[in-house]
C-alpha cells in the first residue's frame, strides 16, 4: 500500500515554493503519492475544500515549518492558518500518532514551529539531504 502525503506550507518566496515542489517531486519519484496545491488546484476550485480533504484524507501531513509558516499558523492567516485549524481539530478528535510530521526547513525550531507543534518530534531538513530516509525510516 502506498502512503498518501499532503504537504502543508506557507506561500513565501519563489525559492521556498521551488524547494517544496522539489520535495514533492522527490517523494513521487520514490513512489509516495503526494498532493501539492500547485499541482492539484485549478482556477475555480474551492481552496478550503482542497485543504480540508488534504488534511483529512491523507496518511501523512508534512508540515513545512519556517518563521513565516509559524506567523501564519499561530495567527490563523491564509492557507497555513486554515490548515492549522484542520490539523489541530483532527488531532483533538482522532490523535493518530505520526500522521502529522513537522519538518524544520528554515531557522531555529522555536522560531519556525507553530505553538501546537512545539512538543512534537520533528525532522530537520534544513540541509535537504536524504529526504525519504529521514521522513519514512
């Protein structure tokens, strides 16, 4: 059975969005079914429905943590803020251990992790190496 992965991240810079797309591409190449908004959402699609299904219907949610993600998640701004609502509600109602995987992409953990993730073990991908081995070992 293939693992289905949804990626939650903040729209920040072109460089960051390229890194997220590269991560998603590498996961797909390794046989992991990966859902990314940049690939799946089209003009006229309902964004909130996409985010809700992404968090609810996937085996894993990769949460790409940066200082900007933290700002949006903690402040409940934009897509990252909306997905934070979905993730925290899911954790409260059905706490599946290991479903939500925080990934430190930039900065220090305390500066990049939303408050609801501070007590969760995370994967440090600031160097970007050996992604599959570190995420699904």
